């Protein structure tokens, strides 16, 4: 099923980019690029932390508005940017980019 509509607002202005395990994608306090032993998944594993992000957005179509979360891969596909590329963007710039959709 496809839903056609527009992203009308970014509802998370901070903390949408975070350091995470590159294997299980769980948040970590480990600095980006550092190796560490991750115990968050079902099986402990060696990992490297990487930047990940999610966007909370207001999505509107002809039936109304709802809030949705765009996780890393979908957000990257829509924005055509990796987390590293949007790390320093302000919420206003991010809203401008999303207003195209």
C-alpha cells in the first residue's frame, strides 16, 4: 500500500542524530568511530560506533495529519544524505530540505 502526502513539519529539533552500534543499531555513549563490545543485542559482539538518525515528522495527506518516524535508511533515502552529512544542519535548514517532499 502506498500513501501519497507531504512532510509538513519536523517535530524533533534535537537529538535526532546519535552514536550507535554498527551491528545492532542500538544507541551507545561510545564516541563515533571507536571500537567497543556491544552487549545490547541478543548476542554480545564487537562493534564500531557510527552516526545514525531518525526524524519525527508530521505527514499530511487528504485525510488529515499524523506523526511518523523515519528511521535511518528511509530518512537517508528521502533526504539523499547520510547522517554524517546532516550532522551540522540546523532544524530550520532541515525543515527547508524536507519541505520539497
